[in-house]
């Protein structure tokens, strides 16, 4: 992958990797904090010295589902608006705005006193954090030729897992030593540091003085045309390519959200397991799950690129890779039935790795199928659909888990990707790019028709 054309573009991937890592630390901290008894009691307005009853824990889980839904609702709105904004004001300014918003929200969470307050801060956090993927996918489309994008997407997307790993290793000891409020303050400050680094580091390839002319020519080898008139969301939704991407996100994103939100509680409260985990024991199991998940992100991103280097079409390469990913998720249904902690960790690790591989290939849909200066808008539409799916599952998760346990949730996870791939193929039998000229034609027609 590292050609003689130059290597500077891989520094941009490293910057996106760091940004994604910090983004996921900020969003993941709550799922570990929610297992802390002091946090639960304070959010339920119960005396610290009072024992938590099963009824109180169930009530907390249902309220926690509502908090999670508030985050995803704002995330969905943010995805749509920020994707549109980034295509208009540029990646550098658009992503910087998102970083500032989510960092302020993370810091404000330090001072919440109730579940109602937590809903508000998490909603603001979700709105700001929605900037990460439209920004990153657009950046990859600007800095990489088409054949390298799934691998580059896989690399930056691996930052999601590193963020969760670091959260699992650092946040529980921090909570035990300094209390739960310290976890939100520390992660909020990380975001402000990222803002400074991003603002003074990132620029477009054509404006970057450290990028060689040879590497710039290599990046622009596909000769992709830009759309001179920006199409609206409604116009973009008129394309089946947009719907294929949106359906893939709507189906699969909620499963990843479920892992992030509920896995700490699954290991903490599942009586069927031969060993339950608490704040002192999360580190190693989550390290295993998300290191494997990271490997899946990179491997399946590389695999799609490798298939294309063998002469496969983008359609065959992407869909074959996604089918392999979908099949790897199926065994997770047994994670809720085994009494072995080791087996549960192994099954969840495989499913998480497969999801990340699926995501790495899904993100290439936007950059493969649309001109690069509308990629953020398309990514935003898809992300909005993914967040809507996440809202629906979030509202149901706590209620399903308290009533029936975790088995129904893992059944849903096991079959979702195969169903999603079938729907994608029915909508878009071939991955054919939308031509810039066609987008300009409908955009100009839309402008004229309003005059």
C-alpha cells in the first residue's frame, strides 16, 4: 500500500485515527460509568448508603435506555446537518466545530445531578460527535485514490476500538480512585487538545506544502469530477446509491451501538456466566474484544482492496467482503447462552471484528459512488439513518433486557447483517457511481424550478 509516490497521506490517516480514538473515549465513558453503584444512586436520587434493589436497577436501565436514545436522536440530527455543513464550509472548519461542541458537552457532564441532566449533556455530545464520520470519510476521499480507500477507512475506523480499549483500561481505575465525575472531566479535556491539533495540522492536499507533487498526482489519479452546484438532501435521496448506503447503516449501526452501550452491563449482570466482571475486571476482556475488533477493521478493509487489486470489480469485492463479515456475526447468538466467560468474549470479539470490517467497506460506498465534494452529505444521510435505527433499538434495549435478558438482543445481532446485505443487493445490484454531470443536471434543474 505504501507506494513510491509518497507517504504523507498516511499521516492524515494517523490524524483521523487519533481523532476517532478520542471521539470514542468521550462517547464510551458512560457505558462503564453506569456500572458504578455511586453513579446509579446519585442519578436515581438515592442515599449513597442505601442498597440498590433489583427494582431500582431495572428502573435505572430503562432510564439509561432513554438517555442513550437522546444521544442517538441528537446524533441523527447532527449527522444530517453537519454532513451538509462540511460540504459547504470545508472539512477543517466543520470538524473543528464538531470537536468543540462534543468537548464542551463531555465537560458539562461532570456536573450533572440527575438522569434528566444526563439526557441533555448526552444529547449535546451526540450532536457534536456526529461530525467525526462525515469529516473522516470526506477526508479519505480527498486524500486517497479510490483503490486505497477501503484500507484507509479501515485504518482510521480502527480508532473506534482503540478508544474503547483505552476507556476500559483507564476509566474504571479513575472512577475507583477519584469518583465518576473525574472520568467526564478528563475525557472532555482530551477533546479540547484534539481541537488544537486538528486546527493547526489539517489542510486539503492542494494547500499542503509538505505534500509532494508526485504524491498529489497519485492521489488525483482517478480524475474524479467535482459537482459545481451542490445537490440538496432530497435530490441525493433520489438515487438508489444513497438508499443502499442508508439501508446498510440503518441495519448495522444499531448493533454496534448496542455493543458499546450494553456490553459492560452484560458482563456485570449476566448471572449465567461463570465469572462476572466489575470495574476492577473490565480491562483485559475489553482489551481482547477490541484488539480483535481493530484487527477486523484493518483486515477486512485490506481484503476489499486486495480483491480489487486481483482484478475484481468494486461490486464483487465489496459485497464478497461484506458477506464474509455478515457470516462471522452469526455465532454471536450463542454468547447469551454460554456459561463460559471465555467463550462469550471470543464470540463477541469475532462479531465486533466483523462489524468493523463491514463498516470499513460501507464507508467506501459514499466515496466510491459519489463525487468527493458531496461525500460528507451522503455520509451524513447514511449516518442519520444509522442513528435512527440506533434510537429505535436503544428505546427497546433496556426494556427487552430487563424483561427477557440478553438472548433476544444477540438473536437480532446475529441475523441483521445478512438481511442488510440482501437489501443492499436488491436496491443496488451493481455499485455504479453517480456521475458528476448527472448531479449537476438535477441540481441546476432544482435551482431553475424555484425561480
